[in-house]
C-alpha cells in the first residue's frame, strides 16, 4: 500500500511534467497500470510465502521471492509496453492518450515493485519484523486436474463468445444494428439550449443528463458548457422529430427554458473509419510482436500462441457484454478493449513463467501434464487476489461514477472476470494441448511418453501412500 501511494504520486507528477492530456481512455491506462502495480506486488509476496512454506528463513525467502518473481514481472510488463508502443505509433486521437498513460504507468509500476517495495519490506525486516507469522505461508491447495477438464472449460468459454455473436445477429436482423454504436461512431443530434442560469458540470450531470436519458433511452449523452454564458450543448444519438419535441418539452418543464432558444442540428461522427482501422491494425501488429517476444523469451512459440488465444477469448467475452446489454459503443469501448488487451497478456505471462521454471528444473521423466497442473495451482491465488483488487477499483467506478463511467466500468468488470477464468482454466491447458498435440500420448519433460510399467508403479506407490 505504501508503494502504491508512492506510485500514484509519481504518476500524477509525471503526467503533469509531460503535460499529458487526460482523456477517459487515458485514465483507463492509469487504472490498468495501477492494477499491474498491484499484480507485481502480489506476485512477489505470494512467492515469498511459497519460500517460507518450503522451510527457508524469512531473510532468504524475501531474497528468493524478489529474485524468482522478477522474470514474470519483467516479461508481463514488456509485453504490455509493446502494446502501448504500437498503439502510440499507429493509433490516433484517444488511443494515443491511452498508450501514453499506459506506458508511463507500466515503467513506474515496475520501478516501484522492484525497488521501492523491496526497500520498504527489507526496512520492516531490519526494524524487527522477522517472525515468519508476519509474512504467512502459501496455502496447500488440493490437487486438481485442470488439463483433464480443459474441454469442459473451453466449451464454457466458446459458449460465452457464441452468445455474443448470436445476439449481434438477432439485433442486426431486427434492423437495430449488431452493436449499439454511439454518436462517436455514427454521429447524432446536437441540441443547443439557453438555460435559466449557469450550471456547474456536476449540476449538469445530476439534473440535466438524467432528463435527456429519459428521452433517448441510453446513457450515450454528452453535455458541455459554452464559456461565458448559460448556453449548453447536448449531444445524443440521432433523434427523430417526436423525440426532439419531447426533449424540448422536458427542458421547458424541468428547467424553465424558453423553447424559442432551443436549436437542434445533426452532427457527424467523431471517430472516423481511418481511426478505427488504425486501432485494429495497431492491435494486430502488437499481437504479432508479442508472439515473437514470447517465442524468443520462452523458446517456444506455443506460449505466445496460447497468450494470443486467451487474449482473443477475453476481448470477445467483453464484446458479448456490449452486444447483450446494448451498451453504447464509443470512446469508452475503445478504452475498455485496450485495457482488457493489456491486462489479459500480463496475467497469462505469470502462469507461463511458472511452467517454464518447472520445465527447466524437472526430471526428464516428469509428466508435462503434472507440471501444468502444479503451475496453475501455485499461481491461482495470485490470479484471484490480483483480479479481485482490480475488480474492487472498477466496482468503485461503477458505484460512484456517472452513467458514462458505469458504461465503461461494467464491461471492464466482465473482462476482469473473464480474464480470471481464462487465467486459471484455459491458459495452461491451452499450451499443454498445443505442445502435446491433442490425441497423442502424454509426453514427459524429456519428450518421451512414460512407459506402462513406470506409470503402473507410480500409481501403485501413490495408492500405497
């Protein structure tokens, strides 16, 4: 918590120093980097608890915890930095704002986790906090064969994605559009109103916007003040004549507006096709570069392929949320999707790093299947703790924010839940099936299938134990 306070202060100072404009996607980048800063600390502390459980002293456990968790933290943050760099170069508009704050946050989060947190925890140790009870021990989780149940979990993931495509097809056939595109994407109606007095932005959020939403039926409403007067501009989806008249009447009855001062015009979209194609191109390039980086770092392209598959799953589940609930697809949509991309990659890397570590130290006759199941069990608490802390942050945005922030935070919360599911139940088994090629005999670390005699002896010894 102390490190995160310092981290947040550093982010605010740096944003101010570089004069970075904060947009909603930009704020989303900061939220994601805070989640990643929490993640790094959780990875370290979970590893420390594992070392203590293995019988090591607190001092040794702290040293080993920081050392052994460094590769996972660096790999996870580098893949996110790749995404931020590509988005910053290829993206435009609000996408650049997201990329800038995300890159800034990632660099500072690595610095605070690996240096500031380390100094703080060793300072506590030096001041007498040497009892292992203060640090805890890793929980012993019951063995569970994640690989065995992979097809069931995969079916659940595919079903969640398929529901979204079915919903988009149904809405499209009804003439409503496959997604509820906001005025940012397809334009809308701009209504200029001379109010009875000068309103603050908070008053506009609390009084005017709810009235407009009662007419439009969605939260895709933008209200801005005109400097130096009482005029305001209300931007909504395209309103027909009846809806315009209804809005005029409600403004007159609720705020005493002179109807003759109300002017309505059609406006074009603020997000061009070129901006959309740039964002999609940037994500594709980022995915290819991440694949190459993970291939290089892990010496196995299947880790990178698995990460991309998990990323696609999480993004499509969020798309299902937008399709089913008809949440407006606008700037917040771009921010939400980019946040999920960065978060999904970072989480999968942690599990892959643990698998790689066990593969390097295991005997040649060790089952790869056992390594995958063990790695998932060892990193499960980290996945749950990290995603829970991020979920709490997003929940606060939903509870305390306005309607636009709720439309941003709800699908983001769904993405975090989907990410937790894919981390625990899909990432490791996906790599396992890519490695062993579904249908063939289970391989060992040495690349050979275990003999029937050895397997039988192992089963007998396990039963006897």
